[in-house]
C-alpha cells in the first residue's frame, strides 16, 4: 500500500491503537473552532495531542468518529459541551513563584502603598500564579492591607482546582520554607501528601471565568498590575494586539504588565513600553 493509501486507511478506519476515526478534515475543523472560540492557534504538530484529548470527549458521547462529535458541537453553539471541548484544548502548565524575578519587582513597586491594591492574573490556570501574587502582597503590605487579586481563566476545570487551593506536597515543597510555613497548611490522614493554601491567602483571591478573546468581558479597574504570562503565546499577533489594547486603560498610570519569559509585546502594541525584563508599563 502506498503511504497515501495507508494514511487514508488509517484516517478512515483508525489504526490498531486508534479506535476513533480522525481525519485531516476533523483536525482542521477543530483548529478553526478553538481559534474562533478561544483565540488558541493549534500548530500542525499538535495532531496527536488533539486526538488524545478531544478523543476522550468523542468516546464520552458514545461516538466513534470525530466528525459526528464536531457536528453535534456546531449544531449547539451555546451547549455545555463547548466548555468541555475548550477545557481539553488549553495548556495549564504553571507553578508557584514561576519566573521568580517578577515577585520582588511587584513587591518593590507596591511597598508602602496605603490604599487598596488590585492585581489581575489573566490566565490564572490552576491558581499557583494568583496565590503567589497574594502571598507576595501579604508579605509586603501586611495582613491588614486591602488586597484583592482577580484570577481569571477560560478553563473552568482549572478554576475549580484553583478554588480548592490544594496542591501536592511535591509541588509545594519547592517553595522556600518560611513561605511554606506561613501560607500553607499540611494535610494529614486522607489529605497526607497535600497542602492547602491558608484561608487568609485564599480570601484575597477571587476566581472567575473569563475568555480574553470574547468581546464582552468586563473587569473592575484600575489595577496596580496585570499578570498575563504564558497565555499570549497561544494567540496570533492580531489577537495579542487586541488584548493589549484592552489591557492598557485598565492599569493605573504607573501600573505594571507582567509577560511570560518568551513573550515580547514591544513590537505588537505601542500602548506599552518595556520597563524591565518582560515587564511593561502603559504609555499615556
Ligand atoms: C500555560 S497557562 C499559564 C498560567 C500562568 N499564567 C503561568 O504563567 O504560570 C495558560 C493559561 O491560559 C489560559 N487561556 C488560554 N486561552 C485563553 C483565553 N482565550 N482566555 C483566558 N484564558 C485563556 C489557559 O486555560 C491556561 O490556563
């Protein structure tokens, strides 16, 4: 059989380890749908990842062909499956105090502030980033300060985990000891091997679903800082530019926008200028 015929056979009938029918056309359709829905650009090499993740949804619906699943999805534009479909295609990799140099910078920026302090973690994933921000602010401004961290994400499952605030010790043990003692409670019994973020930290963080590419989102400005790290990498340039345009007026004049280590906004929007390593401030 020629390579093409082999591919055709595999696409139509599935291979030994592929029980579902997944054609190039289905992959292209998924790429178009998730781009329209979430702005996420899925690269061609993500085909296997898509098969495995969306495939679970196809099976869960009792179907054998991606095309049938996708038709159902498209026929019900406001149906609940859209949420599950979107959740499966997000990448939630994160960590406490990830890109550690940002946190002392945030602390120095806000040290001594008397009034309310508001920070937005846009693309908060499973919560490690907004909790790290809240811990930094509590250390810097004290327990009595008026601190609120808004933590949003498109992925509702990630947000559910974030709200729980329970993390494996293997992850929490990477945080320096004094912070660990102050901000976490170790589980025992059934919860051995896990630690929970203390209520005084959790009380400073509000989790809400928010799709950054949806036209209608609203948040309550002004913010002292916005963290949008390792989120824009999934978007194309035009989407990034549109989001930056919307971020700019939400920051205080001296506010800070924190980007991920591989993200650069300098050539995408003239609304921000670089202030330090992957940290921007609005141009007024
Ligand atoms: C790799 S995580 C980054 C988490 C955290 N900011 C960090 O740097 O560790 C990317 C997050 O962006 C979220 N995301 C992707 N597209 C989104 C969109 N259109 N609106 C809001 N969040 C989105 C994903 O659900 C995921 O949780």
